[in-house]
């Protein structure tokens, strides 16, 4: 079997961990009798967009290479130009008009792959630009079936503004993989039938995310006896704007240190507010996966109060390190946490109730060995085996 991967989630030279869950599944796929090639689809900003970004002081992603090789996994890049009119319609009218550049992207990939006899296309992501739509067009040109995986932002953020387009792509696919039941149910709310759906979450690397010497790491980081941490982007969707309030509520009961792993547009604001409130917070920025595991092992509890999530793999990574998690009730968070932590329902006084749940876990810890055993259900080989079975079923349905 030979699979053509198309994704808008991929690494590049300046950020080799971007789309790490795509790279990790491709590494695992090598252990199966399955060949593949991967294409990352890029939007390149025109001069007008670059000038606008400069005026607004917003940093864009610039990719100048034609491909990226990460530990033997090669991503070829194809691109389209995005102009000010595209930005205007997206931001002001929420109009997702992809037709003019989807054909361009599909044509580029077709020219490079038409002679390679792929059996199936697997698209990851339906979000700006939608890889699934490229796969739909390309499947018609190559006359092969396609599978789409939806990861979160595509359904939570973009589908409400492009229901007709999304439903055409999803209903036409041989199979649609959702990373959580919550995400599948959200797509159903927007008109998707779910007849070709399957739920398979992202996986974890158990050789990286594993228990280490917690007390030794705390000492190396000059942290106190109890540590509460967060791993992820410092942005509103993660509820990072409420971190200072949550931290202060916890600190009113516990003499505690906080550890924040990640970066984002709210970082300076959060740092300033935490300093103003005299909170002990260590910000370490964006780090490699092995360093994420190192910092996770310093935590007694990890928190994830996100306003929305697809399926947060970070929860299972923390549990694989023996760390319980307190999370919000949004998206796939409850599915990921299971009985390996506490889920806090949305509603009045959320930040106070969330802090109380963290304190509860600090006082009543969950056995680390149990957490590890639970998390190992998500190791990559097991996850990818399920996806390979989806390919076989899709090919059977397609008459191959």
C-alpha cells in the first residue's frame, strides 16, 4: 500500500516540532508494510499582506525551503499566494472562498505524483488552507479514495463559516477520522451525517514521555515541594489570559511554584500580571519534546483550562510521566483525562472552581503507575495500526 499524505500541519526549519503528531505517526507507519510521501501546503503572503503584518506587528511564518527532512521523514512543500483581499474576506465576512487556490495546490501535487501509483490519500486538517479539500480535488484527478483527519480548529473554528464546503468534503471522503467523540459530535451539529466517521486520537511517544526522578528535576530547576504546570500555547483558546487568577487562587491555599512551558501572544501580558501579583511562575518558552517531558516530570499536577480542544495529546503525555491533569469540560479534554484527573465544568466562578480542583489533586494524588498504564493505550504504533485498518476498509469500499 502507498499513501499520499497532504497536511497543513507540518515542520519547517525554524520550527521542527510543528505538527509533531504528523511526524510521529509517519515514523510509526514505517513499521507497517506501507509506503508514503508527505506534502505540506503553505500559504505565501503577498507584499501587501507582509506590509499589513508589519503595521500590526504580527509575525508571520516564512518558509523558503522546498522541503524539510525530520529524522528521515520528508515533507515536500507546495504553496499558493494569499493577498489582502483574501485576508479581508476571511476576517471581516468570515467567508471561506478556497476555490481559486485549491485547484492550484492540487495541480502542483498532481504533477509530482501522477506516475507514482498511490492507493489512497490521507489529508490532515481542514483549516486554512483545508488539506481535505485539496485531497478531494486530487482524488478525482488520480481516481483514488481519500481519508480526512480533523484535529480540532478545523471543526471548532472554521466549519461554522463554511458548513456547505466542509460537508461536501467530509461526506465525499471514504472515511473521516476525528480525534475525539466531542469533535465528531460538533461536526454533526453543523450538518455532517457521521456515516463515514471513525474516532482515533493522536498518539504519544512512551520512550520520551516517561517517569523521571521528580525530586531531582525540581532541585535542578530550583522549584518548591509542590509544582503546578501548563504545557501549550499561551493564547486565549487555552484560557491563558486567566492563568494569573487561577494561580493566585491556588497560591492562597498552597505555598507553590508554577511552571509554564510554551509560548504565544499572551506571554508578556501573563508574565507581567503574575509578577504584579507576586506569584512564583517559571516561564521556559517553547522547547523540544524531550525537554517537555523533563519539565512535565517536575509537575505534581498539570492544568489545561482550555476554552476549546480537539483531543489534547498533552494530557496523555503528562499521564505517561505519572502526572495527573485538571482540565475544563470543553472538547475532547474529558475523553483524554478519563479517570486520570479532574474535569471542571464551564460556568460561574470557573477559575476559582478550577483552582479548587487542582488543590484537590495536590492533596489526593493519583498513583503514577496507574496513570502510566492508562496512557500507554495511546502509544503511536497502536494508533497507526488503527489508521492502517481504516485505509484497508476505505480501499475495500472503493472496490480495490
